[in-house]
C-alpha cells in the first residue's frame, strides 16, 4: 500500500514484511488520516542489532562532531516546521499555532542540548587517595562520563515531536544510539522529525524509528535485551513497563493531578489567567495542566466568576482554525472524560457551564463545589474539564495535594513569599510554581514527579547525565 508511511531502519525508509499497517484517526474528522507500518518483532531485532554496532562507532566520534550534527538537525527541523506542524494538527488536533511552537521549541531544545553536552561531557573529575583515612597519595582517580548504549525512547501523543527530541538529543550527544517508538497518534509527525535527523547525516543505524501496535511490539521492545535504558513519557503503561524492564536505568514521566492552591491575598486576575492557560491550553491534554483548583472559600465566589468570564471567551472548534479548545485525541478519551463529568453531576457538583460534546470535541467546563468523593477530585481527565474544590485552610489544600497518587507539579498563588515557601516545602510534588501555572519548560529546568508521576529527573542537563554512566580509571603509583 503506497499510502502507508515507511519506518526508519539503517538510514533507510522501509516497508514492513508484516504487510500490515496501523491507521491513525484524525481526532477532528474521526476518519483515517494516515497509515504507518506495523513492524514485526524480527524488524525490531534488526534495528536493535544495528543500533548496537552503530553506537560503538558513535561513542568514539569526537564530542564536537556529535554536537555539530545535532545543531544541523536542529536547523533542518526548524526549516521543516510547517509540514511537521501540519501532521500534528491532523494527528493529534493540536491548534495550528501551538503545533508550530512545538516544532520550533524542539529545534531549540536540540541545539541547547548540543551546547550543554559539550560543556558537561567535556569535563571529568580527578581525585587523589590521601583524603580517605589510611591512604597515602598513591592513587589518582580519573572519572568521566561514558554512554549507556542503546536508548529506547517512547514519547506520548501530546508532544510526539518535542517529547521525542527531549530524549533523542541527550541520548545522541552523550554517545548513545537511539530507537524511537512513537505513539500511534503522532507517528507521522515523528517520522517527519526523524527525516530531519536523516537529512543532517547521522551515521547508519544510529537512529531508528519503528512503528506498530503496542500489543505486537510494545513489550518486545521494552523487554528487549539489547536496550540499555528506557525513557518513557505517557500514562499507566509506564508503571507496567517499570515492572517488566530489566536492570537498566529508567526515566519515566507519567501522569499528574497538578493542584493550584489559591490563598486569600492572591492577585485573582493573575490566578484566573493562569487557570485558563494552565487548565485549558491544548484542551487540558498536558501532564502539567492545572487539574484541580483549591481555593480559599472567602475568595472562591470572586475567582470562579472571573474564570467563568474567561471560559466564555475560549473558542471551540477545529485545530486548523486555531481554536483554543479542539477535539480530544480519541473517542475513548472523550468517553472517559464524559464518565468523570457524569459522576460529578450525579454527586452534586455545580456546573458553571452546560456540558456539551460533539464527537471528540468537548466544550470547556468548570466544575465548582467538587468534593473528595467525586472521581474528578482525584483522576486525571486529560481534557477541558476543571474541578474547583473550596477549602477552609491552607492545610486542607496541602493535604489534598499530598493525598494524590500523583506528584508532578503544583502551584501556589499568594503575595506572601514567606508563606509560599512554607507551602512549597510542604507540597510533595516534583516542582512547585509560585504565582504561575505548572509547566515543564524552559526545557533545561529539572522536571520530575513523585509517586506515580515518575522515575528520575528530566530537563536537558539531567537527561544527559541520566543517559551516561561514570567510568573511573585509577592510576596506582609505586
Ligand atoms: O504532557 C507533558 C509535558 O511534559 C508537559 O509539557 O508543560 O511544556 O506542556 P508542558
């Protein structure tokens, strides 16, 4: 079938021997938009083999040359922002403007990573032995960072390009090879991005991209003996992967239920703006979206009114028209969101807008007076539905935040920096934002989650370090 996008192995675009394909459904039209190859386990084996041998040579390629190639890939990626963004619009219904931003941000990330890599990998450590009791100065230790080998990167549908390059670039600069398994929704955008790396001229077999059904090749990839590290972003699948993976380093960024705690002295206009941006951008399909608002009762009425006024101004429709709210990624996702909404309705939440859905398109919805017995108080809708819980003390807010099985980010709005610092210390999340909505970027900031939100820390510097190992050589003097 000539319409099926090829997968990438040994620097060639190939048709799978399976003869099968996987369809990508456009979330807006709910019709098949693209098809990708359904790769076989033998094809995965082949990719692993070439990744292993390519890595050996790549690790010996001078660091500055690796950086040069990454800078080249970054420039090509930015040049091709339009066609890649178009795929994002069609595959994951990302608003057109945001889709372009994702690609540009990705190019910047790759360049920054190349620069950061030459700095942090360009230096090692020198230690002498006589600082430890009982030793003379007869041992010199030289420690430097070496690559891990083959990195398996599995990004999610919501940033198929950006969360792929945030794994690819650190892996490559550190001297690893890379096998990419893109999400099905977003696979074609990812293949286009890989093509930019292809054009930059990386050595044969260093980067591969296999597409296919998770049920056929998912476990096979994550449990493959040729994989030396897995970097995964997504949902519950990550928990399953971490149980099945072998004795290799794992970098996991899973869900979040980021709370926004609003104190009585907060600038309520600032809060309302951040709730809109944090809760509804890309229709709430971000792990760092504001997913529950915890407001002090005394300011709740005023804030809810301000947010309601802003929700009324959000545009709803197709991503091609740059609407604020676009269809969620799949019908099953829309059904799940609807289930949370119906549960809240049955249990007496206040609907600030009428619930409305057409296909995968769900109108933005603010639910006031949500109580802890409602599913929406704890579960992640990954859609444009935001619960408000009214609290009578800051402690109540902190308690709700810490009782969550997630611990990605959180935010506090107050004019009192001392209070903000104390609350930040008490919140058990990977990051706390003071007076702003949660966000991963700038992309060199550390990014991590506690509990079910993840393993390890990301951000450019942390990812480079995570994808390396320390190697020591000790010189023993006579
Ligand atoms: O969906 C998870 C992403 O890591 C969030 O990134 O804060 O830039 O939207 P973002």
